[in-house]
């Protein structure tokens, strides 16, 4: 596991949890779109595998739609919060959260509720490691899935977006936390390096909390499609958003639908 993932998702898990909770506010409409897409493939219930599930927003909302979900993440803090939220939504019996590294997916998941009908990977939680690792992750997901399974990759960056909308800096606030982001993107390697600096608001002053470097490989639609085909998935649709099911463009995120082959 690379150092930054430990520092951001384990050491500073409580900080990142605040950002995740902001995502909960619009997750229901995302899942509504996912369910609509799945119904087009005749999938209206079944088992969902939620890769890098964070605090369970996709798993919990899918459970509310009648699916049984298994969420995998490296962060105990995220998973503890996921379990609390599942209980608040009255779907604890429909979800299982497992602590583990998705690179060892088959070992981590074991014999729990497989094979899967649906695999989900949301919010740019690919490209953390090497291309070989990503291939291994999606291959294992395919091996754990049914012959007619569907893979949904949601809310992910892509190279075409960065070519037209790359922002070297940004600023955001969540409750009493201020987040400053500084980014460098190398189009020759498709590597995006971001420094996240967290501050706590103390009246009119800011108190430094921590600084975390975050690095991901950003895929182009064609590069990601090629990798998925090698892993046993055939891309069949790209959307700009699962919430609206609008077509993908350079001005939108990447939301991909693939079938098991």
C-alpha cells in the first residue's frame, strides 16, 4: 500500500470523512441512475460488490433499493461510520463491510455473498497504484462475479477533462475545516499529483492540521476500456453523470458501464 493512502485514509481518516459526508448529499440521485441502468440489463436485485466503499454511501443506498451489498475498504474509521449509517438507514442486514486491500480482493471477500451481480467503483478510487494493480483488481472482481454481471465506474476523472478544465489550485470549506488543493498534472504519464492542506477555522484565523500528497493515474476512456477488456469486462456505455444519464464529454466526469465477458 502506498504511503499516501495510509496517511490520507487511515491517519487522517476523520478529516477525509468530512469530505465523504458531503458526497452523501447527492448519492441517492446517483444510485437512482445506477438502478435505472441496471434495470436495462434485467438486474433489479442481487449482490453488489462496492470497491473502495469509503463510509458506505453507495452500498447503503443500493441496499435501500433492495440489493445486498458488500463494501471493501482499507480504513476501519470509514467502515465503522459506514456501519453506523447503515443502521440509521435500517439496512444493516442488507450490507456487509469488510476491512481489507482491494488488491487482495478474492482473499478479502472470501466466500461472502458471491458471485456478484454488480460491481461498483466510485469517486476516483482507481489509479492509486500501478496499472498492473488496477488490472489485478478488476480481474479479481470479474472472477467473483456472475457471467452476466455489470460493472459501474462512477464519478471518475479522465484525461480529456483535465485537458480542458485543469485547475492548478482550489479552495473548499467543510464545516470548520478549510481545504487548499495544489495540483500538478503530467500529460505524458497521465499522473496527477495533488497536495491537500487542511486547516481548522479558529475565529478569523486558520490553524494548520496536516498536509497530504495524493497521486493518481488518470485514465483516458480508451485506456480504461483497454484495461477492463483485459480484465474480462466489455465497456458498453459512458455517461457524464449517473444522476442525469447525460452523455460523457470533455466537460463531464467519467461514468462507465461494462458487461462481464
